[in-house]
């Protein structure tokens, strides 16, 4: 299953490293990253593959959310299908 | 890959424009629960609902979590109880409502629809028992919703049923007077009721439906309103096009959720209901869309035309995005559940007569309208008859959900809480319709050709 992870918040050192380390620890493969900083605001979208991840989707998503709260960032993970449905015919 | 702009656009729709799935409703047939012993019938109903829908709420929550899209309501609709209970040897149908309420609580759904009767051509003995039980049933239960189909294009208007429903609505209001006459918010009188409607309070599982089915109701007035901000001053062609595009996206999401819920629950997918259902939240209003088209306040001249465009564009956009469309499909204008409608009614712009005109071009009817508590039953019946006539002649579903709020008068406000919102009491004409309603009988079905 593929999902989109979005990270939004105030920029600081090591956000990508932190999120990627966690994802790799759960065996979630990062397929693509797109990141920008606008007026000090960090915005990143990642396409990830949960094929080899043994943790349930809900759990991964919740762990990311909690980590986001610790870092004062909004982190969420949603299945790719929802974006495909809304933006691709 | 989906672009960053598209991803953030979707997130903004969910976070700021209240995009959500309004309801995932599981329809369950209760036809096989019939039993001469009413207690046995209730037992079978409870057992069947709790078995079929045991995973409904959890599955809904899982999908919500994985797609990151809120599914506001998980609900159940059942075969009209007047059919399921007809074989039972009892005069009292209230226990069936209690059974539905217990089953709803056990499965965790917030509403269960189907304490219903279809009497557009006449009453069976069971229909009469059911309708007479409605006030008590709605007073005693929390989650049960009731509907009565009093008219259809093919059979005309059953004016005896219309007269009875006026009295039933008043009695329901009286028995729930301590809760703002809340019982009436769970009671709908229909013309041309549909069998696959996922929205409450009018949902029931029709006899042409399969054993069980998943129907999904989408929403998104906030998203449509936001999209229209981009075409200020533009001609209506562009307005219609923009609404269609937005409805297409919203419906695609509804279709995705419907398919996912259907496959996880092992229950066939029925329809996506393409409705723009508002909530009392600021920014989630159908009235805002109409005002964005250039009306100073919803209810003023031009409102009906604006609503006609909106309703049509939503359907055109949504149709292509869903494999099966059904239910009520159209823009809803429930007064108490729409901040813009409430404001306009309080300002005196939106009156009952204008609302009635608006229902000629949208779904679904005079919805969630509080009227003075001393409104005579005959006047309520006459309002129902007018609304049924609009549905009957125009070949569409119309309904009335009126709340004669006990102890309240024009200018007062009734608070229902939650999604049901709060309604300013709107005036009705003081002139009597009693002689009209007391005639009884049936208004014949209309001509279907020579349409002008």
C-alpha cells in the first residue's frame, strides 16, 4: 500500500532526517520526497510504500502524528488513493 | 506522483473547507424477521441488526484514519417497520422502536432509520398502528428516525394520511416539549420517498433493495463556496462549470470510500448520494454558496434561480464520478443546520413561502423548519400537502420536517444541539386550512404528458 506523508510547520534542522529515520525503522520505504521552505514554513510531501511494514497503518499514522506534536509540526499520513481519486480521472 | 499543490489543496479542503463524507449508511432488510409473536420479532430484529452491522462503525473509523477524511456519521437504515412487524399480533408498535434504539446503541451508530410506513395510496392495519405509535416511539427513543410516505407521482396524495400526519407531528412535539420538541426533528413526511437514501431522518431500506447494502452520502458546501470565490463577477456558465468540477472531485472521494467500505464489510455497494448537506459550522453552508452568486442575503429575489443552478451542476458533476448514483442527490436546505439560512430567517428575509418555492428546484423539501408551537395540526397538514404536491407534479422527492416548537413563537429560537443545529421560529399564515384538510380522500395522480 502506498501513502502520502505530509509534514508542515516551522522549519528547523533535521526534520527530514527525523521523519525518514522513523519510517525506515518501521520498514516503510520512501519513494519520493518533495520539500520546500516558504517564509520560514517547512512543507514536505513524501510518497511512501508500506508493503514491507508490519505495523498496522493506524499505528504508523498515529506514531507520526505524535512525533509531529513533539516537534511542533503537523505530520499526517493518508493513503495515496484519496489524492488519485480527487485529482486524476 | 501527485503534485505538492494537489496534495495541499486536498488537505485544505478537509481542514478549512469542511470536506467530509457525511454518512456511510448500511441498509439491512428485516423482511425475514416477521413473526406472529411480537417479542420474537423484536428479538430477530435486534439479532439481525447487531450481527450485520457489528463492524460498521469500526470499519468506518479505520477508513477515516487511512484516508485522512472524516466520516461524520455511521448509520443504519432498515426495512419499514410497518412491513417487518405486520405479521406480529400486537396493537403496540413502540417496542419495535425500542428494539431499533437498543440495536443502534449496541452497534454504535448515531441514528437508525426505518420506523416507517408507505401509505401513499392507503393504510394497511400495520401502517396505521405504526403511524399512531410514532409520537411515543420518538419520545422514548434516542436514535430512531421515522418517515411516512404520504404521496407519489403515480398514486397522488393520500389526504387522510396528510391529515393524520399533522396531528402526529403535533403530538410528537408535545411529548418531546422538554427537549425543544426534538422528536419532530426525527420525523419526515415524504412524497416519492426513495428506497436507497442514506440521509436521516428519511432513510429506510426499501423492499427492492438487497439483503444488505452500503450507501454513502457525500457533502461539501464549504468546498463549493471556496471554489466560487475564484470566479467573482464571472458569467453563470463559469459558475456552473466550477461547481461541476468541484462536485466531481468530492464525489470521486465518496465513491472511493463507498467501495472501500463495501469491500471491507463484504456488503454490496448501493449508491453514492450526491447531496450538498450543510452543517451549522461556519463555512459549511449552502446559503453561503447562493450568496456568493451575488445575492445580498439568501431568500431574496433570485434565490430560486441560484439554487436551481447549484442543484443541477452538483448532479452533473457528480454523476460522472460515481458508478451508481441514487438517494436524494441534490442540495439540501435544512434551515436549522445551515448558518446562512439561520441568519436569513432571523433577519426575516427567508420565509416559509420562499422556502417552499426553493424546494421546487432542489432536494429535498421543507427541512428542519421550526414553526410556532400553537400552529394548528390542520395548518401543518396543509403545509405537508403543498410540499407533497410539488413533489408529485414535478416527479421528484419532496419532504417536510416541521417542528412546531411547544411554547415558542416567531422570533424565538429552538436549540437541538449537534448536527441538528438551532432554528429560529418562522411564521405560518394565520388563516385556517381546516376545511381543506378535513375533506380527506385522495388527490388524484397528475397527468404525465401535456406538461406546461
